[in-house]
C-alpha cells in the first residue's frame, strides 16, 4: 500500500532534512550505496540495478577521459530511450562535461546547426532508428568523417561514437558506445554542483533553437521536487515513452526515482497496447503521459483486458486535454492519483502540479499549483523552487490574482540563460530578473495557475514545440510559393496541429501533398502541418504594416475545416 500523500511526503522529509547541492552522479551513487541490488532501469530484455548502472557509467567516464574529453566540454547525444542513454548521461556528469541531448526527430540541417552551435566535441549517436539513418546525415554534413574527422564542416567535433540499434544493415565504424568503456579503476573528479550539466535546446518565438543552460543543482532540486510534490512511495516504478532528451521524461522520470530507490521503465517508442502490457509485466506504479498518449491508452484498454492493479499514479501533462480524459483514467484504467502540471525547459521541468489528492475540478480548470518542492525549495517562498506572477504584457505592471496576463517566473529553478546567445538571454528577462514565459494565464488565491493561450506564435504538437517561422521559411524556398503562414488549431489527440495557409505565385497551381513532403524531407515529422490550405493573397488578414494576423487565420482554419 502506498499510504496517504501526507505520510509519503513526511517520509521524504525524514530522509532529507537539509538540502545539500549535489551532482547527478552523486545522487546516483548514494542510491547505489543504499539500495545496490534494486532495479534502476527495466527493459523487456533485462534490468540494470543501481550498482550495475553506477559501475557502467564509471567505465564510460574513464573512457571519456581517455578520449580527451575535458570538464566543461560538450557531448552531444542523439539517442532514444536506450539504457545506454542513462549510462552515458551519468558518465558525462562524472567528468564534469556538459551533455547536449538532441531531439532524435531532427533532420540533417537541424542536426548540423545544433552540433555547431553547441560547440560539441563528441557526438554519441544511434546508427539508425525508426527509418532515420543518422550516419548518412553525418556523411552529408561532413563527408569522410569516419576517416578524417569532421574537418571544416564541424571543426570542434573531434570524435563520434555509435550505438548500433540493429535496425538495418550493419555499418563498420571506428568507435562504438561500448568501445568507450574503459577497464581502468575510476578515480573521482571533483565536479561543482552549480556548474552547467545540460544544454537542452528549445525553440523560441523567433530565430533558430536556443540552448537552455541547466545546472546539476537545478536538475536535482527539480527532480526531488517531483518526488515530493507527487508524493513518491519507496521504490516507485515509472513507465514512459517520452524521450529522455526532453525535461519531461528526463527530470520527472529518470532523475526523480533515485530519491526513493525506484526504477524507470523506458519505452523506445509509444504504442498504447505495449504501454499497457509493460505496466502489467513490470509492475509499474506510475506513468508519464501527454494527452495524445492517454487517449490512445484509453482506447486500447477498451478492447482488451490487462492486469493494471499495480498502476496507482499518472502525470498527464504536456498539452490540452479533453474533459473526458480525466474520467477515463479513473474509471477505465483504475488509476487513483492523477496529476497534471505546467513547465518548460527554461524552468528545468514542471513548476506547477496538482496534488495527488486534489479534486477533479482542479484537473478540469487549472494546470496545477505552484509546486512545493519541500526541502529543495526556498523556505521564504513557501518551499517553491520557481515562483510565478502575472504581468501586463504591454506595460509589465504586476496584476492581481485572477487577472489575465503574461506569466513570468523567478527562482533557483529558472535558467541563467541561453548558450552563446547573449541577446536572447537579455531579452528573456526583465530588469528584476523575472523570466518571460510568453504564456498567458492567471493565478488564483491558492496559487493554482490556469493557462489561457500563448503570446508566442509557437505551439505544441504531441508535446513537441513547433516554431511556425521555421516551416514558413522552408515553404518560402519553393519557387512557386508567394506567401506561407502556419497557425495551430486544436486537436484532441495531439493537443494542437499545424495548418499552413499558402499563397501561390500568379498562374501556378500548387499540390498540397508536395508541400507537405517538402517539409517532411527537411524537418521533424511533428512540424509537418496536418493541413495545407491554398488561398488567395486577399484572404490573408493583415495589420496595417502588412503582418499576418495569425489568430484570425486560426479562426479561419477552424471554420474551413468545420471544427466543432
């Protein structure tokens, strides 16, 4: 039995009465010492105990040092949710280097930009995954990289190590992830808990992706806060297919469970039936889901029977959720504790969350309470790691509870800025150090936040952030495209999907499927608009300065597509 929320939180307080800043690997090593034989990473093929994962990461750390990777240097990771991701992640932490986890959905030009902008010296990548050939991308970015290095194309990238996935024909490479493992006895290196640990890229409102700087202490405080706010029981097992290169799966899953000697059950890809089977097989007590996943799981649970008696909790977040979803989680899946929240990479992960014992009304009407993270928080700010307030987006004036405005954030969980982007960093903060989220919302008297939209033009498709200007710029490269404007419309499963309004050059007839293929060939799948609408220039509502009024385009799209 899990016990009450209060009892579980009291157990966490008893285990840690004072917060001491620590590194990622220090928390892992503490868990390996306390519960060496408990499973930490569980897959269908085998499990790794805390002691085994700690030892594996030490072997890789010794190999990274032998390869010449120095503290502070950047190690890019293009890896799905393989156990190797966990091992190399902790190895990079041990040597004081910085991980640059990269979205595996990115294509060639996106990968090139991220490797270059991050100054990565080592790339650890899969050879193939789900039909994407990452080594072929490297061939195009830096021809001859295996023999001569990345040369003028990526001068900082000295080494590439490959994780063979077994998908497709083998390709002989000079260095694999396993070949990095060194048999030498690992000698600990002093690493500052306040040093940058990760650079995680996120798209902003304008321009290319920005690398968010996150420190060891920020990540550990937030991960502990996840365990505390959601009242983890001893040994909690969390299943997720959300990628560990994003803060949702990374912080709320991987980094949170060591505080209670728990385990993660990472899935390589989402499949609703496989999710239910894995929960039953591995006795998972918790799951991380976005609305599209939850709805698919509910559908799958309605056509077959699974033993879900172990499943007690779920964090269902990451986008808009239909009201019927919350009822289905309780009645169809039998999950008792449902939480939802709000966060972003710049605030390390979720910074608001509903309590596990909150009434359903909180799930229906809010995005969670400003998260109390216990000992990891600021006692002068009600135990919070991040505090929010609402301001007038035009004047910056602070608004009262219940009023709508832009959400701004401040606290130890907020990034110090973006890697090698000083102008973007300055623009993101006001003179008092409050970070502008670009999200519209309100805060009630109990500290619960309700999101009401975005000032930004970006949107989330299946939990992934989409930057319309990136798609518009690509469509504009087509010789016969005169204008392109991409806007979101609501979608029950994906949260939001894109609609592209395209104006052709006079006398030309465009093929919508051809334009979608153009985008699919160059950008990640979630960025491909669901619909392409061919319109006349006169149909585009504009401001006096000629800019498209995108909220009106969203309304037009809903009308044209006959959305409810």
